[in-house]
C-alpha cells in the first residue's frame, strides 16, 4: 500500500503541465504545487476521445434544464459551498463528535485530539452544512459534512482531515493521516467524491485580486452512475447514459475562445480565465444545473457578494453565467474507476 501511495503521488502530475514561474501561487494556496488542482494546463493538452459527445450532452442537459425547470447554471456561495476558517497555531481545540457507526472509527481517531474550530464559527447554511478549518502552522485541514453545534459541542455526520496539506495531491488517500492503511482514508471528505470541499472553491481574496490560480470545482446535475474518474475516489452519480460526465472529470474552456468578445461580468471573466488555464474538475452533483463554488460567508454576516457594492457588482448569481461558453468546453482524458483506490496507470498518456 505504501508503494501504491508513492506511485499515486508521483502520478499526480499526469494530465497537467508543470507550473510556470510567472504564475507563482499565493501564499494561502492549498495542496501541492503539482497537484491536480494547482498545475497549469499546457496549450496543446490532448482531449478525451469522447470529449465532443460528452460536452454536447452536457450542454444539451443545461439547455433542457433551463427550458423545463427555468434553472440556470449558477454560482454557489452560500448553502452548498463551505466557509474556510484559517486559524492560528495557538487556536484552542474543541471536541467534535462524529455521528457515524464503527466504520467511522479511523476518522474518529484522527479527530480525537480536537479541532481548532473558532468560537464564532458556523457551518454553511443548507442541508449539507459544510465547514472547513485550515491551520497553516500545522499544515492541517479539517472538513465536515452536516456540521452543527449542540449543547454538548460540535457534531458532524462525516468529514475528513489532512495532515501535510502542502504536500497533498488534492484528494483523500490513506496518506491523508499517519497510520492509515488499506482503504482507510480513501472514503474521507465531505463531498461525494473524496475531493476536499475547499478544493477548487474560489475565495473572496482571489476575486478581489482578479485572478484564480487553480482549477475550479464544478458540480453537474447527473454525473455517471457507479463509475468515476481520477482524481475522484467515489461518486453519488445517478446517470446511466452513455455520454454522461463522470465525477472527477476534468474539463477546460477551449483556450482559443476570445473572452474579450463575450463581455462577461467581472466574476464570470475571472472564472473563465481560470477554466482556460487550469480547468474545471467535477467535484459533486447538484439538484439543478451546473454550478461553480465561491467561499461561503458566515450565515451570521452580510453576504460580500450581493448588493450594489458586492463582488457580483449587482448582477444576480443566476445571470452571472448566462454568456459563459459552455459549448466550448473540452473534456480531458478520463481515467475511469468503479472503486477506490483510483490512480492513473503508469503507462497512461500524459496531457503535456
């Protein structure tokens, strides 16, 4: 198993070109520089043989959802995204109870030392109740699904913890925490793919800076059923259609698209540029149409996105993607699995 983990980490650069010095990442970057999230795509990245058919099916589904249900591609920044609490080295740790059966004991043991959840913290609103805590001083990240506070303290239905975030490939494996073996760790995480919920989430700082130097997390309405693509390690997909998009699939916006001609809203332009440079990774599924993710504000505070002075600059989120060229997306080579551990095979063609 140890040799497999080393191979998986070494192969994390499959499908990407080496990062370029001109695109040095900000200090708060999550995961390894050469992870699937951070490494920049080259201009001549080859496509999956099924790219045209699957993208056509995806765009057809988007149009159909608009026509049938009046649901548009959207940007999730509240109910189904995650707040990201960055805490100092001396942050007080509190107990968190994991409300699962004995099958969750490995994660329960990793959480036994407590979690540095800030006193004023709150999970994102909505049924998923995501919450992420990141401690740069210890290079550790905790995330939870259905996190909530009761009289006896914090509880969660599931989640994950990563020690060594700066070296992590950007998905959960048995290397996420010391002492794990076998399949333990591969099913961690608060999304249905074992891709961390903070991965690919765009922060407010990035929007203010006007540039996102990592791949974008995206969710689609009907990912493939029973099959997924690396770097995903599991799926809750429902589609059995031949041209469905699998969880973990990496798409990119055709680099030949001239974004200047599209007159996109500022936030949409930032997302489109990132989708050309780093791509988009299917991290989850939605109950409606395709969605991107922004860092969730605390439910107790005013949204920094909406309103005349918000980061959306007065544009409603459901209109933000009206001119995004979804028909110009491209699907990068898939590596399909039906169970974890899932990693690219050594002989697989590189995307360089």
